[in-house]
C-alpha cells in the first residue's frame, strides 16, 4: 500500500466511519477501520457487527490494489492534528502503516484485512429512492419516541413500513408513540415491515442529511441498506414483531384543542420546574377557551399557568408526563398544535394543525 490524499478529502469520511466503530470491543479488529485502495478510489469501512459504514473517496491518481486495517480512533486523531492543507502519504512497511505529512511521521500497528468482518450482502426485497433531507425529517420527527434498553427488544428501534408509494416510520416506548408518513415511489403487493435498531436510526439521521441529494434504500429480511454517491450504510434489523400501532391511535377523541405551539411549550417548560423530578407529572385543566397547567412536588411546592386556547368542549382534567408533551412540541413544525382528547383516562392524539403527515399519541398519568 502506497498512496497519498489531501487531508480535507479524507477527514470527513473518516469521521463518519469512525462514528460507527465502538471503542470497547471483544475483537481487536473491530476497533480498526478497513482501508482498501483500488485504482483511483479509497474505501474506508467501519463496523460493530450490527452496523457497517463504507465511505468511498476519489484519489487524484490510480494506485495498485491494497488493503489493511488500522486503529480507527488513532488514525482519526492523527488526521485531525495535521495542518489543514496537508498532503498525507500512506506507506505499508513490515505490517506497520507509515503516515507522512510535511515533517510529521507516524507508524501505526495494523491487522490483516482478511480478519475484518463484513455484513453479508442481502438481496433487497423492497427498494426505493428518496431525498436525503426528506428521510432525515421523517426520522427526526419519530426517533424521540424510541425505547432505550427496554426488555421488549423490538421497541429499541424504529419500524419502517413500506406500502405502495408510502413509507411509515413508527416508534414507541410503551408510554408514547410517534408515527410519520412519507410519499415514495414504490410498488409492493402487501406492506413490508422492518425494525431498524436505535443505533442504526441515529446514524442514518446523521449521515444522510444533504437536502439536495437522493439515496437508495433497500430492505431485506435481515438488513437495511442505504446508499448515496459516496456512502453505503448497512444495519442488521431487530428480529421481532412490532406492536399493532393502528390499534393505539385514539379514535374516540371528541374534545379538540387548538393552541399556539410556542406559547404552550413555554408554559409547560415553566410549570415543569416544580413537577416531581422522577415522574414529571403535570395536570391539564380544560375549560372553554382556556387551558390551565398545574404541577406540584413532594416538597409541597406548586406551579400554575393558564393560556388561551381554541376549545369549546366541557371541562376536563387529565395528567401527563410533561417531558413527553414537550418532546412532541419540539418536533411539530407549524405554529399551531392540535390536541384530541376523549376523557381523563384516554390517550391524547397530538398533531400539527397544518400537516397531517405526523401523529403522536401520549398516554395519560394518574396524579
């Protein structure tokens, strides 16, 4: 292996790949990044056996084929420390990778490329293309409701459900649910479901965020593969059955509340200061044209604030975890939020008053 590359061309793809690599690994090679030079292309690969990312970088000239693995974090730290305009030369000698730039020289330990694992190539059963920024917005509006380290392992991720010309993303932790719909070009005989693990979802939102570029997405029984011009991301899927989210969506809500999103969010944030630190419960009291939010805590402290809302139904009092409500308000885009309620024991359906592509369900609390 003997090739050279500009620091600026290498740094961002290397950062993206190293982001996938876990620091603590049982296999030493999993702490490494695989470098493959083939003609005028350098490919960098990182994996933790669940998620794999390949970044491709064009080189100024052609070099003979070579491959090796080197410690990911150390390589990134070296590249970050070099001056901005550096030309970096890589030379493999006696199983050590020499890195030269200006007057700097580093020697890194290596492991053979044949020890590096790769996620098997799965044939996509469903595939479609969509805009990167569109995918990111769909994920961002859903991801906050994913569970973390729940014993119900199928909740520690996001459901991607593909039906004809429609992608649905759904996340729930058992206390709240987020559902977002996106228009795509895809023909399928019946809805196809895949549960993408939490790490894969968060990496997708970080990696593919170019609002102008398109990506291709392929789903198989075991993997999701997302590919752009210079990145190929693969993640294993969670093997399990996602809950029937359609049954969770409230159908009986006859009490509709329209409120200014910013005003409601600021009200909840202020009142939450004196809520119970563990349970974060607040009481909402609705009466014609008015919403009063009340919180108290074991120290007998209390906060109360009222805002004007568009509401014409009867009086209703209901409790919620205020953090769950704030999470929803943080992802709603328009200035007006809509709450649909039935009674004090039923879940609330929260939507954007001007956009029906996303729906949020928040379960009530007993206070």
